[in-house]
C-alpha cells in the first residue's frame, strides 16, 4: 500500500506511527529505523501538498483508470500520525543537533571568494503594518536597555539575503563540478531586524513558522524569500589553527545580540558602507572611513553600488570581523584562499539566514591568543576567544556543544567547520597537516 492510499483510507483518524509502518510495509524484515527513514522520504515527496504535521491542509484525490492517483488542494482531511516528525537538514554532533537548518554546504563542499558571486538590489525592507507598533515599542525598550547596560545600539546599514542559488558554469574546469554560489542581497536596517527578529527571538511556535517564515519553502528548496521578517545575513566565522584547534567566543554583556551567550569566533553583520567592495570582492571601496568629512558621513539609508560597480560583500564583513573582534594581526597569517564560505544556514532562534565561514590561520592556538591579547581589535569587548580540539569525540567538546547558551548560528559555524575538517581528514588519510594546507590554500 502506498502512503497516499493509506492517507485516504485513514482520513479523519489519529494513527500511531507504528501502525503506519505496519500498513505500508507488512512482513518487511527491515528495522524500525529503516522504515522510519522510508516514511520520511515518502513524506518529503508529499510535503509539497501536505502540511508539516500531516494534519492538513485537506487534499482532493481522484483515482485514474491507470490506477494512479491525482490530487490537488481540496476536501479530504488527512490523518495525523502521532510520534512522527519529519527530519530536517540540520547540523549534528555526536547525537546532538543545532537549532539551525542546513541550506547549503556539506561534506567537503566550500566556496572561496572567486566562487561567490554577490548581487545587490536596493529595495528597502517593507515591514508588515500589523507588526510595526510592537516593533517600534520594542526598539524604544532596547534603546533604554542599551543605555543602561552601556551597549552600542544604532540603526546600522546592514544587508539581508533575498535569494541564493548554486551554479556550475560551462567551460574550462566544468568537469570538476565546482559550484559558484550566487548571493542576492538587499538593504536591511538594524532597527527593522531588532524590532522583528530580535523581538520574536525564540518565541515562535512551530505552527507559526509558515505564517512568519514560509518554512515549507525553506524546507523544500532553501528559499528564504517568503519570510515576513528581515532575513538579515549574519557572517559567522570559525577560526581554525595550524595545530588543530577551532575557535569559539564567549560573549560579553556588552554584545547587542544575545549578550553573555556562546558563539563562533566572530559574528559580524554586513555593513553596506564599510563592506562595500568591487564586484569581485577583492577591493574595499570605502577603506579609509576615518577620512570622511564632517557632515558627509553615510547613514542607515546608504545605497551601495549606485553605478553598478560595487556591492556589499559577506567576505569583506567576515574579514572585518576577524580584525575588529579578534586582532588585525591575524589577517597577516591568512592567505588569499584561507577564508572559505563553508555553508549557509537558517537559524530557528533568530529566524534568519547565516553565512558560515571557516578561517584557516597559519599559527598555533597559543600564538593566536597572544596576538588577540597584545594587539586586540577595536571591538575586543564583544567577547573572549577560546579554543577546542577540532573533533567531535572530545568529551569537553560534547559538553560544551550541549550548553543552552549557544547562538544557533555560531554553533552551526563551529560544527560545520569541524565537520569540514573531518571530511577532509578522510580524503587526506588522517593527516592534519594536509587538511590544514587544504583549508589554507585550496581554491
């Protein structure tokens, strides 16, 4: 019996998952786990037509003469399967999972600067009118709190993710199947982000995900464009050292987003002015910000690339974060390909996409900590850099990853960095030196 047939015959009922398994695969000697995987695969194929919990929407089904079914939105309610939750493309570590969806990037996949194509369209974010009053009240509350706590809080000119896609360009090198990742960005103001995503952080119920986030589109094909929130794009960086350590940050109380939490080595939003680069991302346009004349400084409405020759770039934001939150000395120990985009994720806490980076720094852990201590960046107050072994089997790593204080995007970045390193270990016969050279040099 097929899943669709079973749903029709069981309409109007609540059925336990084991009954579903028994009806779909009677007498099958496969284990329950294998059957659950099969059920999940069947569910994914039908998810386009059914709600996530299989409790609706109603569908209308007509049996064709060929014996196949044809269905469309209609009138037959589907049963709810108790005990069954569809799996999601998440980040996992030794049995634990991160509250973030995997949009792009797995196994040994990564993209260096030349393989990331950034596009920008300056269409201002249009806040839903019914959410505006609560957002404005929240902003006033956060302003007062920031003043009391001595935190920086201002309407910075950030950037959000409108859409993304993966391409393989015909021509030389096509046989390698190395993808080019296209990122289409849009303007976002920090107040819009804080008034929506910040106010709602961690409060949405799963049955509200579709209304606010368009979760079915994210789950189906990574499409974030249906969200009613800002989709601000955060750049979260995990530093990996020559001697096999991965960095994370314990945030200070002065951090504006989730103070006193745990995150990746660096977390930096794209500033449309400070991170404006040439189209290829290789050259900063507004590098000497201290030379701006009085009265001419850009504000939150800044429009980059009016002439079509520049864009706000995630790689520039990631490098700025390394210099500012850690130390400007670190970039002297990085090569042209040692900053890699290792993935795109979607946080189920702050309801936003995140660009996951891994930064291979050609120095040992203690040397990195010394540089951060002796030559701190201008935002050193954001938090304290710490290190863990770049492996999931370490007991301290497992205990740390299970702490509730993590920012999901930061944990996704660290987990993905270790995952990438371990996948490369498989390709490099367990030789960490070869793994690090790949992280440092590979295009």
